[in-house]
C-alpha cells in the first residue's frame, strides 16, 4: 500500500533545509574544547545538486576524441579539465550514461572499465553518482530487436545485474527504468525496439517490477528511481499502480526539459504537489532551461525539432540565469525534493544542439553559471568560517543541511548536520 | 496479474459474431421434428446495443413534468410513449441514471422506487439494464462536502451496497466507478466535492477497490465496469495498476463523446487495440456523434462549451448517419467489444444542448435512426423466417450471435446461439 496521499507544504524560507546547530566540541582527550578558535566549513549540501557527467568520461579516461555515440554530452575531452573545474565549483552529484546501446553496442562487450574510471575520478573528488538508465526503450541495444521476447527479458535482467553489481559502492543510485508511461506505445522508429516489445507484451508494471527486482538484488543499498518526462495524470496513475503492486520505489524522478519555456513557480509547485502525494522523495532528474530561442510550443516530441543552428543569445542568457535561480528556489522550497540535476553543463555537444548549458560552447561561463553559484555556493553555503567556542566547548553554526568539516590547529573532524532547526551535535577532534 | 497483453485482431467480416448453426429440433415427446415448417427469429443480439433510458424514467412513472435534475436526458414524459417505441425498435440495452446528487439529493431519501419502476418497465420488454455510475465526483451528492473524509467513504460504501442490493436481479451491470483518471485532480468547482477529496486522500486504486469490493459484495453476479473518457496512456496506466492490485474488473468502459468530430476507423481501432491488450471485454459505454456543427477542437472540457442554440442541420444529419454506421461496423469488427451504448436518443434535453440524438427534438427520426436500424435490425438481424427441417429434424440457421426463438404450430422454444462458426444446438419444443 502506498503512503497516505498528502503532500507536504512548500516553504520559501527553506526552514526545512536549514539548521541552527550547536556543536559540542571535544579535544582528543575528550575534554570540552573551551574558548578556542575553530574553522567550520560546508563540504556538501544535503540537497543533492547535480549535472550530467557525460562530458567527463573521455577526459577521465585520457581520450582525445569526442564521444559521438550518445546524443547527450559530446564535449571534446580536451575541454575536460576546464569543464571538470567548473563542474566541481557548482555540483556535488553527477549522472553517468549507461544507455545500453552505447554501453554495449556489441553483445558481450560492455564499456564497464571506462565508466568505472570515470566514476572513480568523480567519487575521489567527493561527487555522488547516479547511473542512467538501466531500462529504456530509446537508445537501447539494437541487437535486442532480433531476439525473441523471452530472451530480451533475460538479457535485460542480466544487464541490470551486471551493471548494478559491477558499480556497487561507486554508483549507488540508479534510474532503474526510464519513461515507462510511453514505453509500450513508443512508435518513433521503423522497427519496434526490444524493450518496447517487452513492455507491450509484459505490461508496464511487470517491466518496472523486473527492473527494481534485479537492481535491488544486485545492490540492496542502492537508491532506485522510477523516472519520467510525463508530468500528466498518466505518470500519477503509473506510480500508483507500481506502488500498489508492491514495488519498492526509493524516489520518484521527474524530468523538466524546458525547451519550450520555463514552467514558472505555479506549475512547478503544482507538479511537485501532485507527485509528492505518494510520500516518496522527489528527484528532479533532468532539468534544462534555454539561453536562446525557445522551441515552438506545437512540437510534441522534442527530438523532432532540429534547427541548423541554435545559438545562445545575450537576452536568452539573462533570462536563463533568472529562471534558473527561480527554479532552484522553487524546487528547494518543497520539502519532498531531495535532488536537482541539470541536464548539460556546456552547449558543446548538447542534446538537440540546444543552448541549454551554463557554459558556452567556447568554454566561457554564462550568467546562469555565476547566478547558480551565487545561490548554491553563496546564499545556501557556509564557506570556511572562524568561530570561537564558549567555556563548555560549544559553538553555534547556522546553515543549510549537509556535510561539514570542523578544524582546530590542523586536526579536523567531519560532521553531518542532518536535522532542520535547533539541534546539538557532538564533535570529537582526533589527535 | 493481468492477462497477457495481446489484443485480438479486428475482422471486418464479423465472422467472430456470426453463427452457422444447425438446430436439432425435437417435439414434446422427444422425437426429431422431421420435415416440418418452423419459424426462427432473433430476439436479442449477443453484442449489446444500447442507449440511455433516462428519458423514459418520467414516462415509466406516469409523471407529467420533465426531470430537470440531470444534465442528461431531459425529454418531456409526454414524449415517453413515442420515444419508448423508437427505443425498443433499435436497442436491447439501457443505461439508467444513478447520479448520487440526483438520486439522493437529501440524505436518506433515495429515488429507489422511481428507478425500480423504470427498470421493471424496461426489463419487462426484454431490455438489459446497466446502472451509471456508483462512484463519480461530478454530480455526486452535495451533502458529502460537509462530511469528514472517513464519513464520505462510509457513506459512499453504504450507497453502493444499497443501490446494488436494491436492484440486484433487475440491474446486474454497473459502472462501478466513473472517470477515475481525473478524479483526484478534478478542479472544476469552487469547493472540492467529497469524492474528489476521498480519491485524493486515499488514492485512485484504493477508491476503485472500494467501489468494486462493495458492489461485488452486494451482487456477486453483477458485471462491474471501470469507465472513463480518457483514452490516453493515463487510463492504460490506471487499468494496469488496478488489475495488478488484484481488483476484479469485468469489463472496461470506454467513452467516445465525439462532439469535436468522428474518431474515424483508424483511431477507433487504435484505441480498441490498446485497451483490448488487458484481455477484458470492452464496453463502448457512451458514444455520441453530432448532427450539427462540431465543437471547436480547442475546447478541453466539453462542459465548457454552451452555445445559445445548437441546431441539427440537414448536412449534419447525413454526416451523422454515415459516421454512426461506420462507427458501429468498426466497433463490431473488434472481437473485444461486447457492448455499444449511444448517449442520447433524442435532442430534446440532450447533454450540453448538442444535437446528438437519432431523433430530433420534435420527435421525428433523423437519417441516423433509420441507418442504424437498417444495420442492427436489418443486416445484423434475422426476422421471423420460415424454415423446413430435414428428415432428422435438423434445420440450418445462419445469423448473428444472440438469443433466438423457434416456434412450431404455436409451441415455441428459446435458444441461445452463442458460438461463432459451425455449431449444433438442441432445441426441445414444449407441449
């Protein structure tokens, strides 16, 4: 049975994301660290802020050629060092590409080692990782088309077990299945792909169950998402059915590719409200806002619109910066939102050639990059700050929930400020 | 678990609806009725063909005033005898109105006796009956608004038990719940109605389960439908979820109010194909085709369009007749379709004032009435026909599946021809 269908109320003050903590600091001998200067700094926010890490795969693997196998994230590896620096200056979470067709174009030859190197490179820099997606009809392996449906299912199950198992401990969050609402009726191709056929014959819920069952079995600690672009009642109905069928979904993924215009605060909250009713955390998995002309409203499948040139414009960049900050504030105001992932750092090689990045194709940052940085590493962030403890070793820290570090004369301790409002946290410094 | 997700193929020849039966006729002593003339006639088709019986409620109750309590079926009782004759000349099935708000406007004073008289009047004339609907947010009882949600649920459950119990044996088919896709997000009113609130708090599937559970308990023999106007993937997702949750749905109800234009054969078959995948019988519960100007395509909620006058036109009437016959042929070609109910016999008091009827407001028939009659009581029908048995009392009958009657010298026997293709049926004449 799903949780009660009531949505928590949004709060623009973000009180639900802020702490007023008292740190009770003790020295290496266990005595209160009284009347001492300590430096406190935020390391990572509790609200995961991410982008796709697709552009960093070639760079992390020391490659020289851009990857043309994916429609998303096609920046040249030579830009990798610069893009990585920009990435780490803003984000703490990355989505990595596991599109089956690109990951295993020839059956039995998966791209595991290359993705593992990328994942390790990012994890070593404190970045949380999510794999996208384990099951999807688009960009799935072409060789599935020739298999009977039972074998498609077996291959799909084995592929889930393999990827989730191979990356456990490194990638512990997965879009278990993507865009199930249209999966069985997807008809944008001449020959039906194997996954659409599987889903049509088995049913949506059976296909979702398969994805979660295999992923859960391969990594019981993983956070597993159901992800969709369909924000209509269709996705609501699907979610209800999946939950009633007893599938354990850890978070709901909502896409928001706004190529046809910013949703605005009202629609964003309306969507969040409808999907928060299920009592599950919400991950905004794929957000985009253009810094150029918008896609005409009559386009139904975004993939159908491919202008020869789609430049970023000065007015578009100002608008993007404004809308981006408004969107992040709106999303953060809703207690159900636990992650916000933007879909594209740079315009170079971006999906559909659209100017969605916070970085121009030439590597310079747009106003949106600076605006978002001012918000998430400024207003929502505690930089290294010197504070003085009282006679009992206590020091107050007000800030956004997340991971912090406290240091005193070269000795440092990590701490998590995970509870909103007034709280006390013990901090023990090492020798 | 739902049935396999495969749809049976349509067949325009209607072979799946026709029988080539041999009747083996015996006389009252059990001897073969050899070399005898018998009259065989069709009494009722297996494919239920219906319309709303709302206009007949006042007439069957000997009333003089038209019922203004419902937006559907507001013809004057004085026209009842004429409309009843036209009804019985075309249809074998009727949908009766159980809108809670009209049926029990004051709590504790349901309109049971009046509807029972109507149901009996129709049943006495061989008409099969369906009640519509047991649960719906629109036209629900206003007094639910003031009750806490738990009491709304209890009242709704009690109302289902009462109506289904009171009418068991007379009304054995029910739209158990109507338009669930939008039920929890329905917002076309100033103060949220009790059923939308219930569905929003409990969830769609829990509300569907409630409806079927109570109705099934009150009449285990009833045919219970899930009914919706939403033909999108949203309804597909809802159906899947309901079936996966173990709710026993006897038939899927699909509405097709075509105020904005005839669907055409292709779309009709596409819709049938998508919903037939679940392996359940399909009832086309609410079909309409206009004999006047179409509603503009940009209207989203049909209820929002109310022209001052909406006349039936000569061109519109020709178009309606053509489309109606095409639509019935298309629906009959699909093996999953078990019932086709049109939504309005006469334009008088029709929903939205639209010219949907097969009869004009002045009581004269439109071309559509005659065209449909030629089809369902002509091409698809066996009128009383004299046939001669062979030396073994056998006689061949080719016709559409349904109930038949065979008579010989004043003695008659009812028989059901229920199996498509070649078959043999024993017929025993009484004394």
